């Protein structure tokens, strides 16, 4: 376990993306790597959608980082110190949680800044959703109080990714209507629930703040498994080798995040922190409770499952990665985030733009090879 919270590479935030310099030097280097011809319009559409998605991720992760990440190196003039009770509840799941939250946050800012810098280097329009940051965030100690793009306080967290990665017989690409078991059914059926303290009243009860931290732990996994599937799915639509290289290089970093959060969420469904607060119960899914292989906490490696066709042997893979937009893709990812409650309060103009970017990405097709 690492406890050195503020490694040097984190200075990235101060010196580039959020400070507004936007990787100016990197653009030139990236341009040298790019093909002599500009990537096709369809490749640009993929990158523009992903840039928007990364800005959404950065916005939500910054909210988690302000309250649970403890980041004195922050770009903010008055660096937040985190919210004590929330940070403590997250630390119950793993004492490295503040570090991991910081690092995941920084990674999202770099993904967004890089994609915009690359788009600019090939003469394409970058994406900035900043004007849609109009939502109120947390009023609890630690929050900067700035306006947000995303809403973490009315979430309906789909935890079916937990059962999906444990299934040995079903694959969402082959079984799109199958309902995978939910790790925490209450998060889907009894919500909405907040994943951050809305104000200091939410931090008074230890059980309540633990339930909020546990909700966040499952939300971290929900967000990052989305990126884990989205990058390979869109890579299958890309043509330009540099665009493909970008997708194949950023995508696995989402998977690295997901795997960490998958492990940490397991601590929210094992004694003694699998709490019950009001309508929200975190069941005991630890091996001693014998919840079955489709739910057990320590089975976090992807279970081999059918892939492409059931005539082939089961294989350990990312899922879904379908290129059928009815099953998965950019539009489905936006729908998943919308159903999650992440955009509650957003304007029609925001939904129009994000859906247009998603549709254009899903229309991309691969013609070479
Ligand atoms: Fe990302
Ligand atoms: Fe991510």
C-alpha cells in the first residue's frame, strides 16, 4: 500500500490542463506522429465523443477528489482538504482510497486534454462542455462549491457489471436481454441515492456516511467498466493507425481503474462495512457468506465466458464490446450514464449535444483491412 499521497507526476494538473495551457507543447509532438493525411471524419467523430466523455469523467471524479481525495496540489486556489468523515468512510474500504481517487481524477483530466490536443493537431474541433457546468454540487466541508457538469447526489447505480464479469455462461454481446445479477440490488431499486455527502448533515451518522461511501465505491466501478468497454468497441470502428493507437492506449488505463475499483467495492459488501442505512442495504457477499460464484467478492478476475460464437471455448474477455449499436456503443454509454442519474438537472441543449456526438461516433465504420 502506498501512502505518499502526492507524487510529482500529479503536478500535471497545475501545469497544464486545468491551468489552461492545454498541452500546447504536446500538440506539435503528436502532429509529428500523425499520418500525413488527416484522419477520416468518422475517426474524428470517435475522438470528439470520447473527449466529451472524458470531460464528464473528469467533472465527476473532481467532485469525488475534492471530498474524498485530499489534494493539496490541486489547481484550486484554496486546496480542498477533503471531507473528514467521508474520507474516513472511504478509507474503511482501503486506506489507499484517497490516493486512488486522486490518481483516477488526474488520469481523466489528462485523457480529455490529450484528446483535445490531438484533435487540434489534426485541424479538428476540440470539445469543451464547460458551458454546461451549471449544476450545484455538494455543500459539505471539502467541496469547492463550483458549478458541475454531473450530478452525484441522485444516483441509481447499476451494479450488474459485478454479476456480468462473474458469469461463465452469459455474455451481453450474445445475450443482450439477459439480466445479470446485481451486487447491491437496493442501489437500483430503492434509489436514488447520493454518492457524496450533500452537506454536513450527511456526515453526522457513521452508518449514513459509510453507506454513501459504499455507494461511491460501486459507482467508481460502474463508471470505469463503461470506459473499459467503450474504447475497444470504438476502436473496432477506427481506421487511422494513430487514432487506433490512441484508443488502444487510453482504453486499457480505464480497465486498470476498473479492476482496482472492482476489488475495493468488494470491501463494501463484506463485514464489517456492509452497512444498512434506511432503504439501502449492502449484502454480505464475502466467501464466508457463500453468496455463490456469480456474486462472491474475491472473484474479481474476469470469468471466462462465451465470445463471438458459442462454438468456441469460453475465454476471459472484456464485455460488452459489441459493434451493434443496439447492444453497445457510444449512444448506449450515454444512455447508461443518463439512467445512472449522472445528468439529472442538465439542459436539453446538453443532451442534444452529447447524443449528437454519440450518434456520430456510432456511425463510424471501419473500411480498411
Ligand atoms: Fe478516462
Ligand atoms: Fe475513466
